[in-house]
C-alpha cells in the first residue's frame, strides 16, 4: 500500500463522509491528511514499520488517521470505507463528480426524484423536472446537462497519473512471477494519452496458467471478466479493466506494435503494408500470398523495418505525420526528453499557498539537475491562497536577491509572480512593480464563466502587457472535473505570436493544459512553450514527466521549449 493509494482512500473517505452529512471538521481532516501524505518524502509503510518514528508527528496526521494508515499498510483494507461504500448509492458518488452540483443538491435529486443512474438524471433535466424542486432552477438543469459528459467520462477513464500508479502496482506484483520471460504495457498508456480507458499487458511465458494465477491474485481485483488460454481480463479498483495477453516470443514485437495502437496509426501501417504486398497483424509481418510465413515480428523495430520505416515513438502513433517522417527517416523530430529540462518556471512557496520555502524549493530543483527556477507565488486577488500584494512581493524578491548572492554554483532563482488577470481586464499587480520581475505569469482564476469574448479579451490584454511573459494553464481545464472555459484560442495564439510571448503547458496531470490538440496548433504557429509543474511543494516537481510526455505527443523538440534553454539564453529572450 503506497502513499498515493492511501491518499486516494482518504479522499474517498472524505467524499463519502460528506455525502453522509458528517461534520465539516472530520471531512476536512481526511482531505488534509490525503494532501499531507502525498507530500511526504518517505513511504507511510516505512514510517509505520520503523518503531523510532511516529506518524502523528507529521503535519495534518492525527491519531485517527495514523491508526488507519497502519491498518491499510498491514491489511490493505479499510473496513470503515467498505461499510460507507455499501451504504452509499453509487449514483450519488457519480453525481458529485458533476462540476458545480455539490453534495447537498446531489442528495436532494437522488431522494426527491429517485434518481438511480446518470441517464435518469439526464432525462429528468431534459423533461424539466429538476427546476420544479425547491432550491433548483433552469440554470441548474443546464449546469447538470453540461457537466454530465464530464462525470460519465470520469467514471469510464482515469488520468495518466492514476493509470501510472495502477501500472506500477501491477508491474511490481507480476514481477513476482518467475514464469514471465518478457512483459510490456501497451495501449493508450504506452502512448501517454492524458486519460486511459483500460490497461493492456503483453507477456511472453511458457506457463500461461501461472501468469494468469498471479494476475488474479493482484490486490484490488473486483472480478475476472474472462480467462482463456492466452487472454485474461479483470476488473480492478472500481471497475477499471485490465487485459492480459500471453504471446509467443517470435510475435512479441508485432503484438506490442498492434496493441499499442492507435487505431488510426495501425490503419495507416496496414495500408502501407498492402501497397508493398505485405500484411501486418499481432502475429507479425508476412507476404499477402503467404500469410502464415512471418518475416518479422520479434521486435517492433523489425516490424517497422520490414515496412521500410524507422521505429516510431509510441507518443507519436496517432495517425498524423509519423509514417511520412518514418519513411523519410531524417524528418522525424528529435523529441523532447525529460533530461533536456533545466528549469521549472512556475512554483509556489509558503509565502502564498505552498508547503516549502524558497530555499527548499531551490534545493529540490538543484537535486533534480535544474540550473534555474522561477518562484511565482499568487498575487493578492487569490485571497484563498494568501496571495501577495505589491509590498509583500517586493519583500519576497529581496529575499530571492539575497539567496542568489549566496550561490556559488551558478544556480539562480528568478523573481516571479503568478499574476491574476482581473475580471475587468487589468492585471492584479501594478505595472511599475511587475517591471522589476524577471518572470511574470498571467492567469485566469476568477470569472471563468464570463463570455467567450470577455475571457479572450482578458488574456489577449495580458499578452499585450510588456511585463507579461507567459499565460499559465491557458484554458483552465481540470481533466475529468472541470471543462475549459470558453476562449477563442486562435485569437490568443495570434496575440502570442504578435507579442512574441510564450504559453504554458502545465505539467500537472490534473491539468495538462494546453491539451495535446491545442499544443499542436501553438507549436505549429511557432509559439515558444514553457512546461511547468506549478509545484506547491518539493514533491510537486515530480509531475514534470507528464508535461514532457504531452509535449512529445505534439512532436515538440527541445528547441521549442523554454525550459531546455540555458539561463543566459532565457535571459536574452526575456530582454
């Protein structure tokens, strides 16, 4: 039971307790505990097993949560959670995922209208039954209808980071099976898509039953959907599907290529093969007139080589230009790598809503091999995050100047701010103060339901400000829980080009904003991209890899990303 698993369980406890009307203090304790556990630098299991350490000594973890951590580590279960789940209608949990609906209204809908499924809720809205209830209105019906698509998608797919945790658990579990000779995870997870519908596992083994027995023994298995000679499907962690296929070693590469996808990529591959008198399937490459005599299939590289192509990075396999690049060989872009990143230009400290100091964030960044960072605490408009006014901001920048003077290894902290774009248009910090910053991020946190024209004008106005360098999370979306606000991105992109500004790809797997499609357009227009973690603690810097994956899916190279530039190159661009 790792830290993310325990944090997820505590978040689920908080949701269910709130649905059952428990007091806000108890609910908040679980949420704070989940956050604290995610920010721990060491495993909860290791702390529990070390008699010299006490979980209660850690921030936001009291006796109750410490006891539950111990139970989870020792048993892998939490009886109270299982009891709450059994007592809670599943539709209630799904309804709370609808943006803006809230627990009380979800309970009212379930009780007063007898809603049992999201489809019934949709029908009630379409038949205008919801507006007839006390405390509801036509506006609420529209809100629900707009959010139902998000709620339904959230129940069917999981984010890339959630899939990564599940894959890690399964991988560690299956590694204990000596019968496995070779193993890879395929599908949309391997391609790095921002949400995953299922997990595909390919295995080479001479003992199929041993492999399937091992998978069936995985903690979290809800049911076995099917089990055959070479294929097995299970449901884990609230109905998420995992498919296992056992393939012969001579077909492993072909199967990996086939089951990695995408459908569009594979269609293009098969079409090319037919034109060459070949056929491609999960067993290998063969001639059309001799389909069972495979000439390639052991590795992906030999599959592509048989088709006159260089190997294609999984992130690019979406049926766009990748086969043209692979055919010409010298045209495939040299994709961005995590090791190319030398800076992180969006992070928060204890001055606003962060968990660590300037020094701690800098030390953690240095340990990750970065050469410079920007401290960008919130501006005063974000009161809930203890945003900084002009005086506090100048005071912080003086601390950064003092810190930089003490560095003898060339590491540097840039003086920055995440400055809100106010609803009426101006920026939240006076221009004469922004002029003293090294790096200014502008962002929209409030007024996200304004009209398309209003939000577009606000962002374009920020880009036209000479002191602004980039726009953070440009569409404001939260994957699976909040749609992007209505903004004319083409106009925003044009303004970025005209003003020679950059746009952010927020690396948080909850955001990944810009989306892949938007990132493709921005990159094609020549807009420099900055990939930032938006870290609120030293552990938050870990998400940079998700931003890099998103950039690779859009075909970005290191030259297109500001975070790969040496400090002197960045400063020259800023000037």
